[in-house]
C-alpha cells in the first residue's frame, strides 16, 4: 500500500518548520519543500519519514520535475498540502515608490509560485480522488498593507485561488481552505535591521489593537490547520479563516 504523505512548502520558514516538527512527532510522512535554507529542519534530515526537496516554486518545470521524481522514487501518496512559502515586500515603500522589478518578483513568487505548486500537486490528489489543502493568506487580504502592496495583493490572490479551486475540485473530493493570520510571534533575528525595526513598530501598534492583546502563536495556527486537513473535516471548503485574536 502507498504511504500517505503531507507536503509542506516554506518548510524552513517560521511556521513551516514548526509544522514540520509537529507532524514529524506524529510520525507522518513528510515532503518538505525548501528553497535556499534548511537550518530549521536540519534535525529532521532525510530519514524514512522525511524527504527534503529543494526547488524554486516560481519555476514550473523545476517544481514539477523534482516533485514527480520524488514521488516516483518514494512511491508515497501525497494526500495533504500546507502552502506557507512566500516572499515579502521588504523594501517597505508605498506603491508609487516601489521598484517595478521587486513588485513583479513578489507577485511572481507568491502568485505564480502558488499556481505552479497546485498545478504540480493536484494531479496526484485527483487521481486518488482525495486531497486536503491549506493555503496561507494573511489578514492583509481584508485590511491591506501600507508599504507592502505586492505582498498584500499576492495574499489576496492566493485566498481567491483557494475559493476558486474549492469550487473546481469539489467533484474530485479535494478540500481547499485558506488560513489568514494576523501578526505571528516569530524569531525576527534573521531580518535586516531596517526591516526588523519596521516590523517591530508595526507589530507593537497591531498588538494594541488586538482584543486578545497578543500575536498568534504557532500553536494557534497548527490547531486550525490540523483540523482542516483531518478526516473530521469533510464539509468545510472554500473558506478563508482569519486568525487574528478578535481583530477585524
Ligand atoms: N509571520 C507573520 O507574522 C505572518 C503574518 C500573516 C501571514 N503570514 C503568512 O504565513 C506564512 C508563513 O509565514 P512565515 O513567517 O513562516 O514565512 P517565512 O519564515 O518568511 O518563510 C517563507 C518560506 O518561503 C520560502 N520561499 C521563498 N521563496 C521561495 C521560492 N521561490 N520557492 C520555494 N520556497 C520559497 C523561504 O525559503 P528560503 O528562506 O530558503 O528562501 C522560506 O522558508 C506565509 O505565507 C505568510 O505570508 C505570516
């Protein structure tokens, strides 16, 4: 019998690495999609349950070829997908001052990258007539993000891709939802000093506005994602869940 696997993109990111460790503890088979870095998941290095796959989601051929080759080699059956990979608007400039090349890169990585990922993974879910998907949006899909227009636009596009896909793929027993967090409590030590400063100020202000007076923890996110991907969830699809501590 083929072994069921969970795919996690952005697996070396804050959220992705935490999810990878949680699912590894539950002895799930994991396909961890990495880009450049792997420091946060080094301890999970390739054993029988975890496969690391380095690829650039913005490149469809690379994504498809490497993913297909891994499935052929392992004979695993992908059944669940958590898509956290993203790049941000780290120049934090208003749209009018934003470099068009950087704007295009963010849009391409986040939106086209999501398309490439789904185009690669969906045939496996369709063939098996089963699949559960959680895409990561952000609360900026409903409030915007001054000085982050490309990121905000790309996150809104991802949430709407999720709605569309849920309608298109329901006939194939594929369930798709988007989880849209507000600020998450993360380790920001790897950010540039200027971006860290911008982020800390932004988040301090946001925390004051959050009714529960704190940022989301990784556990807050893991709880809802594991439910959405579980057997218990057979009817919730096409939704966007805001994880914002009560902040509208
Ligand atoms: N952190 C927050 O406060 C917050 C708030 C709201 C929503 N979110 C959303 O939550 C999700 C997780 O956030 P996070 O903080 O964990 O993100 P993160 O730490 O920045 O991780 C993003 C990951 O995406 C990977 N990536 C970037 N470009 C890629 C590409 N071309 N191909 C494949 N992978 C690529 C990066 O790999 P490399 O580093 O190796 O390039 C990185 O591991 C994101 O979708 C984000 O939009 C986060």
